[in-house]
């Protein structure tokens, strides 16, 4: 288990919590600031650090359970191997503190006014500060007794036996991490895991996690959470397949059911900012401009967080008159940092078939065994590669999927190739670095259509 991956995960979760971003651009020196950013997450900081104008940021996060106060990561090596939660939590907290302090110093160096406040719009050029927000509770006991992914490393004691409600990448990453340090973790899945990702790859991830020790409750919906006199949390849920209710007790219940954009307190519609009727996300044009010309939105409040940093940099350059380049939201790579990592870029197999038609899609695939697993004599059947191509012409690659060690590193490199129009022939003509997992992509030749065994047996 690579603890650095989990430190990275918690940092991503913390950055995602701030729903970035709104900007009010001034004109002709009429206003206090040329640019005001609401939300100091990844995208907001990217914008601020690129501008030399008079700018300010409103950044306040109201934690769901714990306070964000902020040896190394808790492992005690002498046999029997054990894990100390308090040591791990302290180390992660200190690391997060150091990153946050670094951002504050950079903002100060750039003469950015930092205000630990929340904001709402009064009109298209005026922002009012806020200090609190309401919360919606749908499952009795969820708010009183549950935690979110933001709270995990701020717990003073080990979370113990944990129920993770939700099978998004956040839920699976948290459950995988908890299993990895020897805790009992159960994932409750309403329908499918990793919605929006390639579902064959998703099943490989969850199959591995089950073999790794994580439990799954499929097609189940939580009904209520009650705290027992013993301090344990009794969870009641309904099995959607049978309609029957079930109960079990847990030390912790972690909610990972998705993050709604925090648009309710921002007074957006009153100043004319249009929201999506279903998702409540901000509607934006190709240049991140909202329906109010001088207000822009990036990040979770409008798009996906992984794009926020790059989108913020490009937006800052456009606002400063230095460029006209727009953010390209196609072929954005991502990785799920579960015990078996899953990296992808481009279209899933399902989306490619919907877009082009099943007969016009060619899928090359292969199972492989990483060298490091061979040396350690680890049995593994979920390391798998899939390359989704257009069937006609030069077989342009439209999707690439990879489960295995260092999936993020592998996917980051091939993502550039896809953006440059990678074809299957070019992939096959590439020279692989031996012996690496990424090399397997250059050797791939078996199509799903052929029905041949996709297991790689050697060089």
C-alpha cells in the first residue's frame, strides 16, 4: 500500500469541497477589486496566481463534522505489524497545513487579499460576505452521526468498522484505504459503482477490492442511522432486489454520495445567473462565462474538478487580455486511486458505441501480469488494458483504459497522445520500455470481436 497516494487523495477531497468559482470583473476603476474570486480551491488559486491586477479571494469552508486544525504515517514495523491511526492522522493534518500555508504565502506575495469568509452576490458587481449555510438531511441520523470524506483524517481515533455509503471514486478510494490499514470496510452501492466510467473496468476494480477484503452491499439504500447506548451506529437499509430491510452496527458511517454544488447561498438567480434545473450547477458557455457577462464559473460548481486548475489558468490569461485560448474539455485523463488503480482517458466502451454505433467501434484488449506481482507471487486477474478505436480508416484511438500499478502515471503519458490524434497503428509502432506495465499498451493486438483469449503469456 502506497500511503502517499492516500495523502494525495485526501488533498483532492479537500480541494473538491470548495465549489469553485465565481468572478466579478470590474471596469474603469469603479469597483474595489478588478477580480473577486469566491472559493479558494484548485481553480480559484490557479486564476489568482496568474493575474497581476487588484484581486481578492473569499475562502471559507464549513466542515461537516470536525474542525480543520491541523512520525511519519503510523506504521509500526516490528512484528506483529500494527497501525497507529493517531500518528497517521497527525502526519496528514500537518501536511495539509503546510500546503495551505504555502498557498497563503503565495497569495500574499502576489498581493492578493485573502478573506476567510463565504460570499453571496448582491448584484453583478457586488458581493456580500456570509458565515454559515444550511444543510439538507434526507436519511434520519445521517447528519448527526455520519462523517464525510473531508472528516476522515481529522478523526482523533481510528474510524474502526466503517460503512461507506456510495460507490463513487471517493467512496471506493476511502474504503480501499481503510481496508489497506486493516480496518473492516463495507461499501453500500445503490445501483452501480463508478457511474460515468467504463463499467467493465469498474467491475474489475470492485472485484479486486472484494478479493482484497472490502465488503460490498449491492443494490442497497440506507434507511436510517441510530446511535446505540454502546456508542455503535446501527444502520438500517433496504435491499432493492428483495424489498427486505437489513441492519448492522458500525463504528463509523462515511457518506460518499456525491457533492451538490453550493449554489443555494450565493444568490445567483436573483442577479441573473442561470442554473441547470436538475443539477443546480451553473450554466456556462465555452469560455466559462455565465448568463451574466462579467461572472464566470469553473470547478465543481460548473464542471469537474480535475479540469479546474488548467481552466483557471486559461481564464486568467483571457481576463488579463494575454490570450484567447479556451479550455478543451475533451480527452481529460483521470485515475481512481483504489487498491488496484484505474486510469482512463477518452470515451468508455459504452459511450463509444452510443456515439459511433457498435459495428463502427473496434476494441483491443489484454490481461497482463505486472512484473512486481510476479516476483511477489501475487495472484491477480484484474490487471487489464482496453483501447477503444474507430473501426474505419486509420483506427483513431478514442478511449484508453488501464487497471494496474501506477495507472495514473501511465494514463498521463498516453493522454497527450490521444490529444494529438493517436491511431492504433501508431500505438503498435511505439517501442515499449521493458519491463514496464505501460509497455503492454504497445503490444496489444487482440480484438474483442475476434473472441480470442486476451491473456498475455509472455514478451
